[in-house]
């Protein structure tokens, strides 16, 4: 019988949220779409985890 793997899969920090799992978006109101503040939300790149698997990371130079 083969032994089980004990290594965790390698992960890298998410670039858009810098590993926090949250990103800020500007809030715009009115007819002229003035920016009045920031609203935080879940990062859609890593789904709020803050890490992405190393094999899913974008290639360099992109």
C-alpha cells in the first residue's frame, strides 16, 4: 500500500485583493454619476478566501 501525501497544495495570494478577500468599489450616485464613497465586497477572483491555487494563477507578463 502506498503512503498518503502529506504536502498541502501550493497557493499564492490573490492579486486583486492582496490576500484580504475583500475589494473596494466606488459608489456613484446621481445623474452625473458622482463618486461619493467606497463600498467593500467579496473578491470575485478568489471568492473571499484570499488565496488562489498556484496552478490557477495568471502567467507573468499579463
